[in-house]
C-alpha cells in the first residue's frame, strides 16, 4: 500500500513532491506560506461574515484600511498577535492558537 497523500489532489501532491520533496528548507518555507495564507483567509472571511468593508473594520480596530488590506494579503508575513487580538475584539471574537505537528498542518480537518 502506498503512502498517504498530504493533499486531496494528486496534482498538488505531484507538484509538492517535485518542487519540495525532501528539501527541509523548502518544506519550511512552504509551511510558512501556508500559515500566512491561512491567517489572511481567516481574517478576510471574518470581515466578510461581519459584512464590513476594510475601511469599516479599520475604524473599529483603530487603524487604516491599508493595514487591514495587508493583513488580508496571503503574502504578508508581519501578522502580530497584538494586531490579531485587536481585529478579533472588533469582530467580537478571540484569537486561539494551536501547536500541531508540521506534517499535520497541511492536512484538511477530519
């Protein structure tokens, strides 16, 4: 029996194996990018669920729309816990942090 795929798509698994493979440095960079994209997507989704524009959320947080835009950018690497807490509070949420093994970080929830 073959190894279990990390991805639902065979194409994504192929691309990962081909371009990252066993290279630990590339795997770490990949995981970091996934984490940044996940934070950005969650912030966007929370704002959209609250039916707020970036400008409206910025006013609630006490910052500018450009800061909210950066936070929602998957390429942004400067997410601070303090800012995430401010955004969460403005949306009547709280930040929750989990530590999971790296190999499980990219698997979809069961």
